[in-house]
């Protein structure tokens, strides 16, 4: 199936619920798993939290979309915790009603708070439960759900947060256009094309640092493809035009494989999906981990490539922009760039979504 292709539903086929919420790091693999399940003959219903990003990612499919009105508990404060528990009875009722209406034969949780109730309710209904952990360091939702899960797929082979009898290493679902770049190499050595990825919701600190360094990029004769926060698009585009710096600025990249193929070097956050993709496309990279990520999991994700010599890591802080420039400038050296490019690649399964769909199918049968 081509990326973005509309999925035709067979209404007579059994239904699998796929639940996820939060960032694209949960939602994109959920979509890929849903597509793989559809290819095996299942109807798929997606359960989320009603965020706009869910609609954007699932816009080109015919999977039915359902909303569970619940939020996460992290960093809510006392008022937020009280609001969470006030919403819980209605959310539980809506989840049960969804099960009685759709009668799913399995539930797949792909992370975030919207995956919690569907997996828990599936346990009470005696329906197989599969959860997928994208991060090297497991998140709170999946740590809780491990006791309810029938099977747990992990993106990183090093993950050890779950019972061994339940865990299966599948790797992380990859878009077909990204997987097709496995073993590829940049077109320009030394690099000319810089791709900046702030994650599905953009990164304010990264946007500010890149803007600060824009004149230096222009002086080096570089071109930019900058994925930024939605509110920064117009401002950054004007800034780059003022400098006559060739740049494409978008808040969400639909053709991610094309962007990776264009790139020679990448500056990005270190969410699990991005780290997995970088390991496949083989572009020298500077990771900027989100400093407030639970358990510093983005730092740990990035370390799987920095320790292999495939990437550098720069942390946000007082001198962030200058430290980012120093790291970037080091990669403008042809010798340093080739050294990183030719370091042994990380092992990355390219068919994780299909592996997960096959595992779910075995649970059902």
C-alpha cells in the first residue's frame, strides 16, 4: 500500500482496535500498524484523545476514528489530577460502549493515555491485548499496562522493563518511503542540505537556535528544510528570505522519505521513531533531546547511535545555539563527516508493523 493511500474497509471482517494518543511518535506507528492489520484482512478502528494531530495523520484513511475523553496524569498538579478522576467514569463508560458496539477481536495499544482504558477493558472482556513500546526506557502508560497485556513488542532490543515471557523484539514501525532508504548515502560530501526536525509538534528551542544561526548557514552556502512549530512557520520563512537562504519551512512533513533523501545532515529531537529512522537512512545527525522527557528517555534513545559514532548529541542550555553550531561545524569537515557516515550502522528491522500485525493475528487465532 502506498503511503497516504485511502484504506477500503471490509465491513464483514473482524475488527481490531488500535489505540494511541499524544505526539506523532505514538500516532504514526499506530497508523502503520493499522495499515498492516488491514492488509491481513481486519477492519481497524482507531481510538484516540481527539487531538487535531490524530485527524491529520489518519486523514487519508477510512479507518473509523473514536475519541475517549481522558488526559494523562503527568505534570497535571492537584487540580489536573482531580479533573482526571472526574472524567474517568465517563471515559470508562464510553470505552465499554465502544467495545459493545464494535466487538473487537483484539486491541493494540501504541502508547499515550488514550491506550490505557481500551487495553484494561479488553482484559475484562477476555480479548487479546498487544502493546507496543517505542522508547528504550518504557513510558508510564505501558509500564502500567504490562500487567494487562498479552504480548508486548519493543522497538529497542535493549528494553528490559517488561516480563520476558510477554516481550517480543520487533523493532519500530517505519514508513515505506523511509525504509526504502536503508543503506543509502547523502548526495553531497561535505554536506550542503540541512534537515531540521523538531518532532511532530515542533521544538521551540531548536527553532530559536536555528534562527540565530541562519546567517552562518547562509554564509556556508547551505540549504535548509525546517520542520518547526506551526506558529513559527511564517516568521522563519520571512527570516530565511531576508537572508536569501534557500529554505523550505513546514510544520508537518507529509513526504518524510523525500525529506530524508534530500538531506545530507540532520538536526533533530530524539524521539524513538526519529532515532529509528535515522538509524535506517544513515545521515550524520545531531540529536537535541527534549530535556523534560520522562526518565530522560530521549537521551537514552540518542545514545544508541551516539555510542556507535553515528551521531552527536547537544543538550539545551545557556549556550545551546553556540554548542549546536560547534557540533555542526565539526561535521563540515569532510574527514569527520565520512567517519560518521561510514561507522557501522545500527541494526534496524524494516518490517516491524508487519511483525506486529502477524503477532496480533496469532493471538486472535
